[in-house]
C-alpha cells in the first residue's frame, strides 16, 4: 500500500487522516478518457407536452438538499469498524484465513476497514460515472422535458459524489482504485453512440445494483448503529428513486418501438454487464491487498449463505425495471438463473422506493433526536462544570 496526495480541502485538513490510495496493481494512468461518439441534440420545439417528465423535473427541483449540512459530518466514525457490523458480515468469515487469524483484533479491524473502504470507493467511482452519464444524457436526449429533468440529476449525482468522496477521504482515509468490471462497463456505456445506453447501463444496471447495495448497508447501520454512514446512504437513496423513475419513463416508450434485433442487442448488453458486475462483488482486490490466500477467500465468498443472499438481493432493483421497460424474457431470466440471483427478483419497485423515502425521513428524525440528546448532554456538562453557587459548597 502506498500513500498518494492528501486530497482533503483546507477545512478538513486538521482532523482528517491522510488519504491512502490502495495499490492493487491497477495502472491508473492519468485518469480515464473515453472518446465520445454520437450526436449532441437540440430541439426547437419549446411546448412542453410530457407532463410526467415535467412533474419529475419539479420534484427534482423541490427535493434538492445540501450534503454539507444535512449529513452529520461532526460525528466520529470508528475506522476499526466503520459500519458497526457484526463479524458474521465479513465476507470471508468462516474461511481458513478467518479460522487462523479471526481471533486477532487487528486483523478483524483491518478487514472491516478494507471491506468498507472497497465498497464505498466503488460507490464513489460509480457516482462519478453517474454524474458523467447524466451530463451525457442532457446532451444527447432528443426532447426538452428529458433535458430539463436530467439537469436536476446532474446536480444530484454531483452531491452523491461529494458525499461519498468526503466520507472516504475524511472518515475512512483509504481509497481503492476503480474495479476493473466497473471501469469496463463505464467505458462501454460512454463509448456507445446510442443515446439510450447511458440510461440502460447507468440508470438501470449500475445504479440498480448500487441501490440494492446501498439499501443493505443502510439497513444494517440503522437505529443508531452507525448514524453518519446511515444518513449518507438513506439520503442518497432518496434521490435515486427519481433517477430510476426517469429511466423507466424514458425507456418504456423507446423500447416498445424497437426491432427484434435492437431489443436483442440491449438484452445482450444487460446480460454481459450483469455478469461483469456480479463478479466484482467477490472483492478480489481486498484479499490480494491483505495478502490472504485468494482461492480460500473467493471460495468462502462464493459459498457462504450470507454472501449468496447478499448477491441475490443485489438484483432486486434491476429485474423489476427490466420487466417494466420490456427487456425481460426467457433468455435474460435464464442468464440470471445461472448467476443464482432470481430468489428475490419478484420485488415490487414502487414498494421498495416508497420504503427509501420513509428511510430518509426516519434518518432526518434520527438526526434531530441525536442533536437534541447531544445538546442535553452538553447542557448537563456545562451545569456540572459551573462553580457551586454561593452557600451551597460542601464543608
Ligand atoms: Fe447517484
Ligand atoms: Fe443516480
């Protein structure tokens, strides 16, 4: 592992640990450049006929929030277990490496820190991809209503990038490079000239998987277990419901008019992309960086019942959307069956998203209660520290 530049802005520099970039052997070069292709589009039709998209645009404007003030950044995060998780949730729990070193507190703390840093680093890279894709959608989508809506999504994604970036930098101090599978998929999406590909690849697939993953972590950090990451995840998820709704509205219409070949192309893209992203959840880089036996770790991650349940839950948000936009059929179902992710595929998207809204509001309440309790504790401490009033001093 080697240290690169400290990316903290000046006001965080005093308290933040120096940010370390984990060396996974990936050549990061000078960044990530994908030549753009396809048309930038403008329209001269200014009458706004799609009221559903305009309603979504209005909601996007109404629901803006500030990541700098809504998330309780003042709270400490325990780097030895940033999400307050039980040991059973460590992906290699039960492996030979675990049997050998699991009694060592430092080993367990390293596992908690690295698995969390790896997950949140990939969220961070994914959010940057989402920001660039949302901007691309503004540029390439033909109608004005979609351009209006997508522009609110650009600022949403910037906020997510800001929030995850600050969490990784300021609270974890450890950044993993972008995972190969995620980078390959981003490259495919951004290089493609078809304007619906950023929708399908980013909104449906990458964000669909991301959302399920955020949701699992949001729920395990609830009820005061880890209030800062919990609030961060709950607030980001609240925005994502609009993004998913946008993808569904935009693609449902377009995909009903596709030829068989065009539909098949999109299905191939989804199957391949799902396989790629599915593999990334093995967390290969973590085991390699920690110097553990790769085969032992991967075998445990693949076989463990809790990791299997985790992976099948990942697709709960993707499958209903694929059904909704007309891409779901026997072939896609059988590819998903082979990945072993069909167990939870029948979830209803609207119910899940209503739950996301409730979770964000509950996180707001939790913040208010926490702030009230801290104010009370502070008040008590001030009273306790005050010199005794005259005549009340003990003899
Ligand atoms: Fe996002
Ligand atoms: Fe999004």
